[in-house]
C-alpha cells in the first residue's frame, strides 16, 4: 500500500474538513476559546454540515430554552412546544449544508422555528392553553412564597390566554422581540416584513396585549 | 432570561414575556438523545447548487418530451373511401348539380309573383 493510500484511509475528506473548520477561526477572533457565541454557532453548524452530528449538541444546549419558551408561549402547551423544538433541531440538521453565515444563526434558527410553528397552527385545531407549573418559569424566584406561586401561575395563564387571541404574526413579533437576541431588522426578516412594517405590527400587538391582559396590582 | 432577585411577580405582560422556561424536562432530554442517535445514522443532505424549482422545471420538460416523442399515440392514417361506396352518392351529386341553378330562379320567380299579386280588397261586398 502506498503512503498516499494509507493516508487517505486514515484521513477521510470529512474528517479533514472538520479539522480545517475547527482551526480556521474567523478573522478578529481568538483561537484560544474567546470566540463570540455567534461565531461558535457558525463553527458548530459548519461542523454539522461537514458530517459531524455531535456538533449539534452545543447548539441544542444554547438554544433549547429560547426555542422552547418561544413555542410554549406561541402554542400555550409545553408538550407541543417540546415536539416543535425537536422538529426544529431535526430540520436544522437537515438544512445545515444550505446555511449561509451572512445572517445571524439565531435569525436563521427562528425563521425555521416560525415555519414549523405556522405549519403546526395550520395543521391543528385550537386547543385550550395549559400553563406550566410556576416553578418551571424563570420569572419566579426559587424561594417564592405559596401566594407568589399562585399569583405567578394565574398571571401565566392569563398571559397565555391573551397571546392566543393575537394573530400569529403579532404574537410571533412579540415573542421574537422578547427573546432578546434579535435586532428589529432580523425579526423583520424572520417574519418576512419590512422593518417599518414590523414597528406597526409590534405597536398593534402591544396595544392588543395590554387590552387583553388584565393589569392588576 | 434570568431570575429576578426580588420575589415579587411583575404584572407587565412585556416583562412576563421576557421570562421563559427555567429548564427542560428529563423526557425532553431523553427524546433529544434518541433524536441525536437517529441523526447519527443518516448523513447530512449535501448542498444542492441548483435551486429547488430548477429540478421541477427539468423534470417537467423531460416528462413533456417523453409524452410528445415517445408515448404519443400512433394513429393510422385515414383510409380512403372505396370507389364502390362513392358510386352510391353519384345520383345525389347529379341531382344536386341539376337542381342547384334552379333554386335562385325559383326564389326570384316567387318574389316577382308575390310583388305582382293584386292587393286583396278589404271590402267584404
């Protein structure tokens, strides 16, 4: 066996690409691990596209809770939110090769998530909301009193019910804004509207939510 | 999405919206592990350099060409009518030739006759 054949049998093209991706840090970043999270996301997705499914794990760890929260508030059901979150990661894996890093990873991820959400909303009939236990919400302190837990559960149920009354676009606009990681331009791109149109949608959504959500001290 | 330090629950819906789920459930993590194991068995679909609709256009063109040039029904050319059957119409053709010039004459004659008719008197006596 020649040396070249022996090397080729040890170093597969996929593995070589994986090493190149791992070492080719984008300009302006430190290779010693001080990369921005966004660069980490891009690097992980490149590795996924190169055939390394394990690279999906850091993306899952970083984005599972924002995605779950988005779906949970959009659908009002935690089991449905978990289904859609897993479907979204499945789709991310299958679409990894088509990803172009000219956009933020989170914008791409939430575009896929909204696509899944709209598909689900078209498919299913309206269901009653099922709020999670207040302990599952990050809002409530761990050592909250029983009265505060009851109040938090009540508010969460009212919030979910109010959100269900909004049109899907307004609801998604609010939830994507609340996710906190996306700029208005990116949210507008995710929703497929212009930025000025997004401002109008957000204004109407906030107004509708406040009128639907009973503000009580 | 951090826990607030104070234990009071805010009532502003926008603040509530910013607060997401605290953690995932063990069932969800288990399902993720199962999904990841399944994904390991199937390779990532490679990037296609042609847009999705292009393949549809090409396959539609190929289908059209196959229907037009391969599967087109091969009808036989129309067979000319035998001479013996044509003879049966000969009498009709002859009658047509003889009667055709008479039609305009008949119509004109009728018209002249109608115009030359005396006006009927309305007087009953």
